[in-house]
C-alpha cells in the first residue's frame, strides 16, 4: 500500500465518526507542499468545521487524539486554523525502502480488486497515412494500458480502426480511375497512399471552388457587422483617465462590452479573410498546374462518385468487397509500421468493418424496445436534455459511426465482460460519446463504466492546429523521422563533448538516436495535461533540461554510470540486506520520493492522466540531482554510507526505468 493510502486508512476511522462519507474528505490528505509542514498534510478540518458549525482546530485535535500513528509518524501536529501535519519516522521510511530493494514491484502492490478494462485508442481511419492527430490517442492509450496492467488490472486493448468509411470509397474510386498497375504491383501501400492523396486533392479542389462564393458572402456580412460594432464602440469609447475620476456614465460596463464585441467582430473577419486567402492560394496552385487542372476538370463529380463507391461497398457489391479485402491488409501493414516504431501493440484490431453485419439488428432492437424512433424516414434516439437526437440510420438506409459504436459496445460486453470501457479520443467527439453513453444507459446497461478519455489539440507555433506550411496535415512518419534526426545531432554533440573523447560507436549512436527521438515525442505528449492543447516544438521536447524524455533518459544513464564507474556488483548490493541511512535532508527527501511511486500511479489512474506520472518522475529526478550534489556516493565517508547511497541510487534508477517503461518510453544505458 502506498504511504498515502496507509495514512488515509488510519484517518478513515476517526473521520467516519464525524461524517458518514469520509472519502471526499480523505481526498484532502496530500503530500505537503513545503517540508517545514511535515511530509503529508490533511486539510479536511476546514470544510468539515464549516459544515458541522464547529471550530476546525477542535475537529483536527479531536481526530488527532484518536489517531494511532506511533509506528509511522515522528510528529503529528495541528497547525494554524486546523491543518493536520504529519512527519514520517526515518526508521519507518528506511524499512520500507529496504523492502523495496528486494521487491521487483518496487514497493507498489497490485490492487486488491482488479477490474477488467477495454481500452479503445489510436483508431486511425486507415487507407490514408497517419498524421499528427493520431499521436495523442496512441501514446496516451498505450500508457494507460501499461499503467493498468502494472497495477494488476486486466486490460484488453482494441484498435477500433476506421476501415469502412468514405476513405475506402476514395481509394476504390482512385484505384478504378487512376491506378498505376506497375506501381501497385511493386509497392501497393505507396500506390494506395498516392491514390488517396490524388482523390483527396481532387475533392478538396471542387469542394473549395463550391465553398468560395459562400465564404465571400460571409466576409461581406462580417464587414457590415464590423462597421456596426465600430460605430457602437466609438460612441462608448472609455473616457481618458483624467476625466474618469468623477462621475461615471450610467453603466461603466457598456464601453467594455462594446470594445469586446468590436474585438470579436475584428477577429471573425480576420479569420474569414485568412480562410479565403488560403483557399484562393490552393485553388490557384491547382490552376497553375495544367496537368492536374485538366484532370480536375474531367472529374468535376468526384465527390458524388466517391460516395457512390462507398455506398456500393456497403451494399455488398461483390467486386468492391473483393477490392476491399485486397486493400485492407496493405492498410493495416501501413499503420503497423508506425506502431512498431512507437513500440505500441494491441490485443485486437477489429475495426469498424467487423461490425457491419450486426448493425441492422442493433437498430431493429432499439426500435423494438422503444428506444429509437423513426423520424422523417431516419431512425433516431431522442435523449433527454440533448438538443439533437442521435441518428442511427439515415433516410437512405445507411448506418452511422454511432451505430457501429453501439454494436461495438454490445460485442465488447458479450465477449470480454469489462468493468470499464475507456475511449481515448479527441475532445471534438465529446458530444458523440455523451449521446452514445446515454443511449447505452437507456438500453438498461448500467454496470459498466464508460469513459471518454478526451484530449486537446496539437498546435503549431502559431497557436493553430499543427499543419505543414502548405496547410496539409503533418504526417506522423515524417514527424518521427524528424525527431530522430534531431535526436541524432544531440546524441552526437553530447558524445563529442565528453572529456575523454567520444564513447559511442556509429551503430550505437543510431540506435540511441531512435530511442531518444521517439521518446521525446511521446513524453512531450504524455507530460501535458491531456485535456489542454499544446504547442508542438522539437526544440522543447528534446531539451536536455526540463521535464523532457531526454532529460529523464539522461538522468537514468547518469545514475547507472555510477555503478559502472565504481565497479559495483548490483545483484550483490541488493542481496546484502545493508541498511538504508537517511541522515541528511537530501537523502531523506530522495528516499521519500522513491516511496511515492505507487501514489503517483494511483493519482494518474484516478482520472486517467499520465502527466501525473511524468510529473512525479521529474520530481524524483530533481531529488536525485540534489542528493547527488550534496552526498558523495563512491567517495562516501564510510562503507556503510557508501552502500546505503548506492542502494538509493539503484532504487532511483529502477523507479525511473519502471516509470518510463509504464509510459511506453525506453531508457538508454549510455548517452
Ligand atoms: N476512427 C475514429 C476517428 O478517426 C476514431 C474512433 C474512436 N473510437 C471509437 N470507438 N469511436 O475519428
């Protein structure tokens, strides 16, 4: 059990006497921000005092007198208005550290009641190359699976790839009209990707042409709206400072509001103008390419043709199905290459196509049970409190993304009987999942936790969704290549600068660069609060200092290097049973931090946030730095001290290693 859970356990009894629901109050037991207030702090007396109409200090004292913490705490103290501050005993910490030395789980026990989870992540729409948008779902999902497994939960990972949608209509159309047979024979994956891009470009061109007049009209209206706001703001402009002191106008909020409206109108206009400009530029680029513009002119109906291809596939057209069966493995190979580099695996990749012959029955069942209704030829589920219904069958009989997701849930429940299904999917789909989950509850399925583990957008340095200079989405493989290439330069520079000259062979440099580059990319994502957007930056993610994989890998390699330098037999060290001494503040702080590993994992899984684990590992690395600066290890004053410090180094390295592994990040022994 983690220290925190143990402290909470001890506090639960006395608290339960004061409040029937002690759990939310126990959430207020935390690590102290400042060590002068002890190691852990409980703040629940304040809200509890308010609720009970008693003095918080009295409550805190009341709880403390009932507490039995003699074995683990040196000091149990009530401070200020009612903070309970706990300082752990050094011997108690040392004992736990010694136990961790011989424990492959580093003192983190498996959970007492394991649950079964299905984790749905990555899920690209195949038949088109993976792009930057897929990185978050893939690495967050993989890290969550690893964390859950480490804690002893059962996990089934299922990559719900989009292999049945319009993008297949696109490659079918491309294959039938534009394929290069020789190229397809030689390298099918590349040829299919080329066909996808070609059809995409044709569709975008005609789409753009059709959109342009509407956008221009919108611009005109926004110009009018701006003129109105300008006039309003002009009448209400805030008075110059000197005149403001005395009387205020009837409402000082009015000018502020007008200025705000004006800014908004200006922003809207600028956005539309940008949109028109970039659209015009891309249309002009096509027009300047005679070959492509002829092609575009010959295929003005490409959008409709693609939809027709998709419909034919769905309707069971034999030749379309045959081609789909032929393309599908190539598309899977393509994504598999990326997963292999990212070191990400799945138990299953069933994909949307897997559920197609279940959809009709799913919809019929919803109708029969009165959950779904026909409305203007379509079938919908109307949900309380939702402005729009969830559509499960279109007027033309086609099924939707949501229909497949319903059938998928039914299948997963039947097959794996999970306690929880986690969907690691972009925040833009939150409405979809809200509807989906509400429908599932209406179906009477209540005994499964359904979680949309949503995440924000990856932004470029301009603060907008990350795109290439020409406005295309950024391919994932290119991103990996670039990160590895830059990591290569860092590894080389670092090696060249070593006091005794370079130590790494060219082969080693290549291998290390791949690990460092991929790790940087993954860690940069995992270390962000998943619900926020973040700005993508190679420089930041590969920085040797700060909360980056590069820094963490370097910290690990540095700890490991001590053992090589001191010629230490690590196995013998661990088996020695030697005491761990926590005589100085730096040693004690490092020891306590090592023991917080389980706590960090609990925190990370509480609401599925891997950044809780990266933050912990970063703090651990920081404690190690302080320790290393203050406490000589190989040159410690006594043998006992040397051994104890080596044990602390070893524990630190093992926690870093395990923690990074749980995040899906590989360490390097040398850098
Ligand atoms: N393929 C979908 C997309 O790219 C994501 C699927 C997520 N999983 C799910 N069960 N809906 O948007």
